[in-house]
C-alpha cells in the first residue's frame, strides 16, 4: 500500500492504460449492476408498500425508497458485484501474469510492472466504481418509479420531486466517499493478491478467490465506519 | 574500468542462495567472457534459473559476488539496475509472452517504454527486423495462444533482441520442444550470437543443445560448478555424478 502511493506519484501517469482499465471494469459489471440495481429498487418498493399503507402513507414511498437506495442499497449492490466481478478478475489476471512470469518479463525489460499494472488498475477502480455506484442508484430509482407508477399512478415529475426532497448533500457526499473507498479497496486488494500470487495454477485461483473474500470483508468494515461518521455529521 | 578481452562480462564468485531450509546455490563460481556462449548444464531443481535471475536482479543472493559488466547487481540503485537490464536479454523458460497482446504489441512494448520519441515507422521497422531475424514475420498479428511452443520461444527471443542486448540469458530454450524444433532454436541461438554479437549463458539439460551452442560448458551439481570446459572435457570423466547425467540424457 505504501508502495502504491510512492509509485503512483512518480513520473508520468499511464493515462491510456488507466482509460483502458476503466472501460474494462465498466464493461465487466455494467449489465449485472443494471439488472440488480433495477430489481433491487423495484422489489424494495414493492416490499415497503404494505407497511406504509397501514398508515395510509404510500405517498411517502418515493422518499423512503430514494433514501434507502442512495444511502445504502446502491453502494452495497455495486460494491458486492464489483468485488465479485472486478476484484476476482484483477486477482486472476495479475495472478496468471505473475505465475507465467510475465511480470518478471516486464521487470527484466526495464519496465516498471507495478506502475504499469497495479497503479493503473487501482486508479481505474477508484474512478470507475463511484460512477457505477451513481448509475446503480439511478437505475434503482427507475425500478422504484416503475413500481410506483404502476401501482399509485404517480407521474415521473412528482416521483423525482418527492424522491429528492429528503436527500441531502451529506447523503450524496457519503455515497461518493463510499464509492471511492470501495473502488480503491477492490482495486488494491485484487492487485495485491494477484501481484503476490504463489507459483502454480492453484496460485491464480487462490488470488482470484481471496481478492473477493478479503475485499468484501473490508467493504463491510468500511461501510460501518463510513455510516458512523456520516451519522455523526447528521445530528 | 577498462574492459579488455580478459575481463569477464559476467563474474560470479562463491554465490550462495537458499530458500528457507532449501540450499540451492552453494558456492557457485563462473566467469563468462565477451563473445562467448557458455552453457550451464544441470538437473532440474539445481538452481540454474535462480542463478540467472540473480544476474538480472529478480532474486538477490544471500552471499557472494554476482557482477555483470563490472557492476555488482545486488548493490545497484533502481536507475542503475534499469540501465543494466536494458543491456541484458532474458529468454524465459516458458517464454512469458504477454498473452493479452499480439505479437506486434509484445515486441513494441519494451521498445516504446524504454526509448522515447520513436516514430511509428521506426517502431514498425524495428519490430519487423527482429521478427525477421527469428523467421516469424508472418505471425505479427497473431496472439500468443495461437502460436506453437517453438514459435513462442522465438518470439520471446525476438522481444529481448529488440533492445539490442549485449548479453543474452536463455533459460532452457529447448525444453519441451520436439527434436527438430530444438535444432532450429539451437541454430537461432548461434545466429543471434553472430548477428547481434552477444555474450550468452544458455541454461539447459539437453546435451545436444549444449554441444551445438556452447563454446564452453559448465556443469552445475549440488549448487556449485563442478566442471568447466569444452563438451568433451566436461564429460571425459570418471566421476559418477557427471557420467550418470550424460548417460541418462542419451538413454532418453
Ligand atoms: N522464488 C522462490 N522461492 C522459493 N523457492 C524457490 C524460488 N525459486 C526457486 N526456488 C526453488 O529453488 C530450487 C531451484 O530452482 P530453479 O533454479 O528454478 O531450478 P532449475 O535448475 O530447474 O532452473 C527449486 O527447488 C525451487 O523450488
Ligand atoms: Mg529452471
């Protein structure tokens, strides 16, 4: 990790390679995030309706759902999907490059593999995952809207207005911080596991697997910490 | 330091390296002089790869001297090590081609990352020159997974040649190849020596390869060099350990 910051700010950035990695990350998880985000928004709305209906408060549905999606669901859905798809593929990719000596080959041809492979992927994940998270939130709200529109006949305009009534700058900021933290975690854990993979084919599998497990574990811890800090500012 | 013909390009003295309880190198000493092809022979697991990895700073010895072009590899700064590595071509046992890149990109990669401001035309010309040198111009747009083992070895060698190394280190260049491909690779090694005026260490346990490519043979046994000399000199011995190696290879 210390090495990451030392190498990251040394010399010129591998901009082209970072863009390529951003694209790869987006490409890998976009479909799954769209689907899961949409369904999460829709199902959450559907499940919340009965409890609100008891108090005759179904008109609160949009704000309730949007708070849930923006404060918690979008971040978690994106983080878990990315940890699974992006984390494991970074771990496996770098792991197989380590095992087949491609990383050594870069080193002996006087190329800095850490900068070229690790820094680019960590930066790309840190940039891309917050973007995916915002996208997931949007898709989730679309799912919620669809459900509300079908049941309550709410117009899109009313829905948007109500949805964002309760959303504060703090909520958006917290989500963004989460996105950055989770993206960085997924990137650095995947890279660490892959870059330090043990020889042999099982080394690759282990790198991929532990990338997912460790980054999910860290994300849960970070979630708790970030929410605590954010709640501290709320009161 | 002035380099004369007598000064070794590679100077290894009393080299020790162990991994945990496993003593791999135990006092290995070897000198390689300019323009020579030295073959390092030894059974699997005797530390042949470890030896040349120490020479390029991928591993560091526990004890002893490993000098390349007059510089002690283990004590170099990052920048000095980089400069030294530019002068050394390392052909990996499994070729280590970048499997996400085409052959062209594999060859370009070390070039564009080490030499600034090359034009597209210059890059293409260099790539084609070295590909032609290994006889594989037609594979330029293929990806490594489409190549045969022998082709991969050649591309791996071409990738190191593109930086015009003074020294070539070949790690088992013929391992896992059929006999005819082996002969072709052996020829290639000799051609590289002629054309690019390289000094080489060739690691192998293949006696034909040793005989054809080696100006001198050094036999690595139990972590140190037990015999050095011409092919005949090394194997003209009554020592059981060496004879068994020789016999075993010809029975195969
Ligand atoms: N990085 C490493 N970590 C631990 N053990 C290693 C490492 N590299 C090599 N070894 C061990 O050192 C011994 C010699 O390896 P190597 O030099 O690859 O043998 P060979 O002569 O077949 O090339 C082997 O037993 C190998 O397992
Ligand atoms: Mg070896």
